[in-house]
C-alpha cells in the first residue's frame, strides 16, 4: 500500500489500483455526508480533481493519484457516505483505476513514511 500527501491510500492489485482515503483524513473531515465519484471510463491525469466529498465540517476534493482510466467506482459509498467514516481503509474505497504509467505509484510513501508525515 502507498500513501499520498493528500491522505489517499493506493493498493496495487495486479495492475489495477484501488484508491481511498486514510483514517487520518476521515478524522480531519468529520462525518461524511456526501460523495460524488467519477464515471467509469473517465480518463484522468494525475492531480485532476475527480471526487467531491462533503462532511459536516467542509467540502474537499480527491485528486487523481495517477494518470489512467477509472475502471470501477464504489456505489455503496454514494448511497451511504457514512461508510467512509466506518471503514476508510477497507470496504469504503472510492474507485479503481488502470494506470497508464504504473511507475507513478513509486512516487508515494509507504506506511512508515506516511506515519512520519502525519505525526
């Protein structure tokens, strides 16, 4: 698993990258009440704003961590955004993507680096 400075986690499953937000991010946001995901088939460029999250505290954007194509979205969190607070590192992932340049994932932190970053 890799982590971004924007508090996203990335899990490489045989070339398909699952993306979600970290527990730290959910703690900062508070109760999440709305999420808007990209459409399957959307081509994204690294750092594009592709997900909108609204919580009781603020609205935030999730940035594309890599160049590539969105291949799946998690509709369950659209219907029940509170699941993101309950299981941000598991069932409440946001989207899966097929990167056009898989080596971009190497730019991100491992778990130890992320823990140092948030401390």
